C-alpha cells in the first residue's frame, strides 16, 4: 500500500510539473510567460511613489516673519495651512505629486503651481526641500491631523 501511495504522489508531481512547463513546440507561450514574470519582478522591485495625502507637516515660513506653520494634506489632496497654534489661517488649495515633486496650487493667490522636492520621511523626521523657484525650507513630518480653516 505504501508503494502505491508513493507512486501515485510521484506521478501527480510529475503531471503538475509538465502542465506548468510550456509545450515543446510552442515558444510563444514560453516567451509570454517569461515576459510576464519579468514584468512582475520589475513591478515588485520598484518602490511605491511617495504620497502626501493624509500627511501633516510643520515648518517655519521664512517669507512671513518666520511664522510657524502647520500644513495638512487630506485624502483627496486638499491642503490647509494654519499657524502652528491654529489661530490663524494662512493658505489652502490643492496638492498633487508629479514624479518626485510635491506641487501645490493655492486657492488664495494667483501665483500658480509651486513644486517642491520630496523624499520619503517618517513621522518625526525632517527633510530639506527646495521649490522650483529656489526657496528652501526644512519641514518636519508630524502625525496626521485633519486641519480646518479657523473662523
């Protein structure tokens, strides 16, 4: 009985291996399978792009009398910037990632899109960022907090 079970198991393994391999005369299937496997490996090796949605940041705005700012980007890419104490509204608008840059368009000014360099940053870490216009800031990522415009 043991011999029968072992032979049956061996035959089943051989049958599975032959089904997974491409038929001998059909190189197209083998090429397609190799191509799909290569695409899967490439996709898995490429890290996901940095996302700003549902993040909050603090920084000192060097253009506005060194105002301490807290800025939050919601799940839809809308941002709100208030003073760090939350008493004064400074700006709001939309944000979008373009490659490795975060681009912001204010609803309060006519300055157009303002893009900044980014890199993945964990909560509590800081990074130096530079705008396309040459402005430099050091921003710190903090725990996400959905901000509202103070009344």
